[in-house]
């Protein structure tokens, strides 16, 4: 793309995503790595919620959650997801669509181990997306798992990562008078070559 330069420079979309996130980190009030994750349920009804992006790898994006949650059911069921990152401070967004697989091996163990003890125990205590009788019930469950697992809990088998391997990544930056810049990387399958296009705003 002859006219793709500045913040859009480079042919590797994962490097651009990493660069934009690094630029957002000192600017955002909190959670610069927050993404709005979209899934579809078994009836095709879309669903969306925020999660925190924990890794931009060489070929995929990784976040962590509870495998019993609504989102996990939808991710496992469809095998596909989309997400968007928006930085109000930079007036930029990144959109991703792709295929989903679980990350429930050593990488998930390492990430789990890096979390605070309270967060690790919280993961054991929360039956995410299930009805909960009261806050007190949750706190009682926290006390129970704390007594059971002590100070070095293992990663719960029902908690881990998901990896989104994109077939589409779009970078958007605010322009004067709504004449924004958009560039999209698209490919038929994760193994195929990227096709890069500028899109009308
Ligand atoms: C800024 C922000 C970050 C969040 N990060 C996560 C996350 O990394 N993992 C997660 O499971 N839930 C996270 N949540 C909570 C989810 O938005 C959601 O409430 C929860 O995962 C249950 O979603 P589900 O019922 O669709 O599975 C976050 C919420 C917010 C507002």
C-alpha cells in the first residue's frame, strides 16, 4: 500500500496492534487492554462483553476466562469470535474476527500463577455466569476454597485461555471531518496470505 505510513506502517498486523496498545498504555485512564468480545449463541443471537487481552502473540490474541461461562459455551460452540479495542485517548480502534481455540496448557498455568493470590482464589470461587443467591454466598465460597487450596492454588480445570487466530484485522484512526483512515488485513484461512486494503471511512 503506497500510502500506508505513519501509525499504519508495517506489513505485520500483530506488530501494529502491539504498537498501538503500547501507545495507548500511558494514555488510557485504565484497562488499555480491554476488548469488547463478541460471540454468538446456539440460536445465532449475538452477545458481547468486555475482557482483558493478555497477549498479542506472533499470530494470535489471547484472553482468559471461566470455561463454564456463557462466553466459553458460545466460543466453544461456534469456534469463532470477534472483538474490538477502542482507545478514546488515541481515537483509534482495532477490530478482529477469527477462529477460536482453548489455551489450557502450560501457558495458561503460567498466566494463572502470575495473578495475585486473591484473584487465583477468586477464579476457584466464582461459577461465572451461574445464578448466585447472594454476595454472602460468594464470600462463603471464597472462604471455602481458601481453606481448601491454601496459598498456592493450582489453575482450576474450569479456567483458562482462549486464543483468537484472526482472518481479519482492521485498524481505524480518527480523521478530521469524519474522514477517518481504515486499513484491513484479510485472508481466507489462518494459513493464507494477507490481503491489505484501505477502506472508505
Ligand atoms: C474492563 C473489564 C474487563 C473484564 N475482563 C474480564 C476477563 O478478562 N475475563 C473474564 O472472564 N471476564 C472479564 N470481565 C467480566 C466480563 O465482562 C463478563 O461480565 C463475564 O466474563 C461474564 O461474561 P459471560 O456471562 O458472557 O461469560 C471484564 C469486565 C470488564 C468491564
